[in-house]
C-alpha cells in the first residue's frame, strides 16, 4: 500500500508529538507532507530535519523569519499565519489533515479541510464546539470525513460499530473529575496554578489540563459529541470515572451498555484515526486487567463544577452560544495561566460572558467568528475587574 500523506497541524504540542510517535512506530505507513506549529521554531526545525516535509508553517508570522534562518539552505517552503494553515489544508496530494491546533484558532482550517474533501483527524474539539452547525453539511456536500482523536469521542466512534443509529439510547462520556474532585468548593479560591496543572491521570498541554480541572473540557466534549454524532443533547450524559480506563460508553435501546477500555494513552486513539478503517497491531494503551483493583463511577457535582451545567445550557441554546462559551473560556484560562485571576473566577467569567452576548440561532461562519471576537473582548473586560 502507498503511504498515507499527512499534514500535521500543532506538531510541537502534546498531540502532535504523540502523532509523530505513531508515525515512527509504523515505518512506511505514512509520509509527512507538512508540519505546522504556533511558535516553537526550535522543535519544528528538529522535526523538519527528521521527517523532511515539503512544507512548514508557523501560526505566529513573526517567527517565520527566525525559522528561515534556522533552516537556511534547506529546500523547504515556509508558510505562516492562518493563510498558511489554510494552504496546507488544501494541498491536493494530502490524504489526512491532523488538526491538533489549540483553541478556536483551529476552526477555519478544519472547515477548509472538509471543503477540500479530505479526512480530518480532529483533536481540536473547539472546531466542533464553535462551528458545530457548519460541519455535517460540509461533510455531506464535499464527501470528507471527521476522524475523532479525543479519547472519549474515539471510544464512542468505536462502540457505535456495535449498533445502528436508531438503536442508540444515550452516549455516556467519562471524566476523570480532575485534581479537585474531592476538594471542598470553599477551597477553590486558594487553588494554585501548580495544583491545577497536576492532572491525576493524563499528561496534556496546559490549556486542556486547566479545562479538565474546571470540567469545562467535559462540557466542550458534550457539545462536540452533539455535533459529531448528530445526536440530541438530551441523549448525552457525563459520568465521573477517576481511573480513566473506560473512555466512554454507549447505551443501546435494549439497555446494553458497551464500553471502550484502555490505558490513558493518546497514541491509541491517534492510531485508530490514522489507520481507519483498519486496526493495526500496537502496544499503545495495553493494560493488565488483573492489576486493576477497581473501576468506579459517580455523577458529576455540577454545584461544585458549574461549567458543566452551563455547557449543557449552551448546547440547548445552540447557534453561536457554544462559540461564546468556548471563547470566554480560552481568555479566562489564559488569564489564570498568567496568574491574573483565581481558579474559581474562570467559570464566573464564562457565565457572565454567555449571559451578555446575543445569540444568532442559524449562524454563518462570519456570525461565529464575530461571536468569538465579541466574547473575547467582553471576557477581557471581566478579567480586568476580577484580577487577583
């Protein structure tokens, strides 16, 4: 078989590096056509020297000249900014675009990938959250495909092969509960950045780690599931599962519940997406069931973690509301990472912004982008009022 040709966006991040590990374990199965990063020129240059792609792209245009100097004399085309990312998504020779860009910045390149009839291996959940109403029409019109990389959505995708869409009773998305599952709510204002970045089971980038601590990440995944699997929000549940072994479940109309289990290793869902529709032999995610002392489940505490409840409300509202929710969260998390606000204020800021931005019920891409911009501006004002 000819190698699958891949564009990897976000190659220097956690998902990007894991994707390249999968590529390394299967020599000859893939060809890296392009790599893109936000600003890490040092690692991107190292990746270029190993994989020799035809194209490189930096999301931060001011770093492009620096990369050119690092790779002086090399025959590689260096692009930059959002226009560069869109160009990579449109490359005719590419089979799969892996979108591991962080945040809503990944939205337009996801759309461009599907417009060009490509397979979109999606780790950028914010695309489907913010632009959800736009995606399934694009898939149907241009014959592209979305291959989910998030472990929860990959699990659901795999389990859904066990039944027909009309036989689905509900999707059950699992959540570790994050590092503060058992911490009293009155302690939340005292949570430090170091504590919030110490996830109990997963190793992830800073933004998604904070999202996991607030349960915003689970809210985003709920909204993503609605748009990815075309299922009503009332059929999507969340259950806390601290061991992170069961990655999600599907309950069918006969009351059978089927789950996907593996160790918390992102290389497994990445492998499933890249090799789909085949499965390949792999050691990723292997585990010894005899060493598991227990698998426990409990309902989420939405009083202590109100962001999850807010995400359900936003999903019910639809339109541009999820884009507002996502944008406000991105700005608030960035402020917390800079220690400008306390941990408990993240959700407060999101709620305030969602309440004060008008919703467009049947949005165009421009409507979604405008809502994103408005939400970021309002979140910035809320942060100024809430600074530590």
